């Protein structure tokens, strides 16, 4: 269903319904933010060799975030629904599930124990022949993430420092 074919009042009703479902999960849900965005675009690609192609892309995105407040403070929950489809992506069941999920996530986090903090040992292991797994960016105490990575290969100005010596360099 094209975004332009959906009445604005219907979209607003959907947003209000999501807000109601999220708030119905408990009195600790104190804030709810719901957003809906959709777009439709036509485009053409052509080249000098006579290749011509056109496409029509529809995108829909629905986000709901909740804040739950309790004795331990405030916590947040978030659920998105997004896809390269039209308004049919946002069935009543899908929207209700997202609203309940965001609210329950925030409520559940109220009872979570605090994350541990302080200094912890870090073990770096090879993955696929690399010394550091892809996506891992170790940081030195000074916060220089590239310095830490370069230190692993003995190329750092501080290669003889704490990190390098810990790794046996």
C-alpha cells in the first residue's frame, strides 16, 4: 500500500493505539514516543549503451521507545518495525507486539542489577589468521584505540608499554 494512499487520520490512530498499548503494560511506563515515517520514490538508471532500468521503492519505518521509572531510576526500551514495503507492514498485531516489547524491555531493566565496573583483564584471540577479531577495537587506558592495535604489531611508540608487555611483546 503506497504511503500516499493511507489517510493521515489512520496513521495517527495507529500511533495513538501503540501509545495506549505501551502505557497499559504498567504504571511504571512514564514516557512513550512513537514515530512513523514512510517514503515512496521512483527512479531511473540509464547509460550511454542504451541500458535503461526503473524502479519504485517504498519504505516504511515505525519506532516506539518507552521510559519506565521506578525506585532504581529510569530505564528505556525500544522496538522498531521497518521494511521496504508499504503500510501493510504495520498490522495491528505487529504494532501491538512492538509496543508491548518496548514497554516490557524498559520495565524489565528496572530490576536489572548494575553492570560491573572497574578494571578487567582482556584476552585477544586470533580469528581467521588475524591477531584481533574484525570489529574489535582494543583501547589503551589513555583511550587511544589505534595505539592499542598498532601496539599489538610492535609498531607503536609505546610498544614496550603495558599492553605490549602484557601480550609478551
